C-alpha cells in the first residue's frame, strides 16, 4: 500500500513566507516535525493506494481545471491531543469545486485514509506546526510570536501535486501537474 497526498504547492513568494516561519520556529523552539513534509502546501486529500492507479484520474482533473485565485486569511489551531497551528484559506467556490472533484473521483477508487479531508470537514490550510513539537508548555509563546503578523496573501493555485511517502527518502514529489483548463468567460 502506498500513501499519497494530493496537494497544491505554493507559489514562490508564499512558499518563502511559510519557510521563513518554519525556520524561525525551528531556531527559536527547536521544531522539526513540519519538515517531514518539506514542501509548504495545501492538502486536498490523503489516500492509501493499493493498485487503483490514481495518477490518471488526477491528470484528467488537472487538465480540465483552470488555475484559481485563493487567499490566506488567518492563523488558526486544530485542537486535540496533537494540535496543529495553520494558516487558513478563505474557502471560495472554485477551491471547493476542485476539492469536490478530487474527493468525488477518489472516494470510490481508493480507501481514503484521512477522514478530516472529506467534503464536510475539509478546512483548506497551510500547516505551520504539528506533531510532537507542540505542547501545552510552548503553544502560548508560539502563538504570541505569530498572532500579530499579517497572514493575508492573495495567490494563484496553478498545480495539483502528488506527494508520496518513499521508504528511506521520506515525502517526495511524485508528480506535479499544471492546472490547464480553460477559464469560463463571464
């Protein structure tokens, strides 16, 4: 079984902004868990693939989906045993449509491992901190460091990327596809 994540990698300026935060939190707090997936990204879904061959399905969706505008809006926290600090995106109809197309196509062809990414529960976001790094003793100072920053960025989502977990290599980019559909005229 192969674990794959369907994501969009960020444009260069937003990628640099997120990596800057990651590096700062690594230096100031010793955080490393976010580097397990060393590509700032927006996750649409995570699947465990047996022999279903999801790549052709993703290629069709990418070829028929035009690039879309998105906007980061806020700093947020997913609470629980292992909280996650993230940069939240404003959910718009085009972003929701892309997620719907991926989720609908894949739910019948693979076992979806990440229930948190189903249509009813998906919150588009960019992870800042997760895993064992974040604890009761440091979440306050981390939030204090981040909360007064401006997290408003407009950008274009222009790719669908398949990340894959490879033994002895970690998470790698398996395939990056351009969103190549034609925009509908208003």
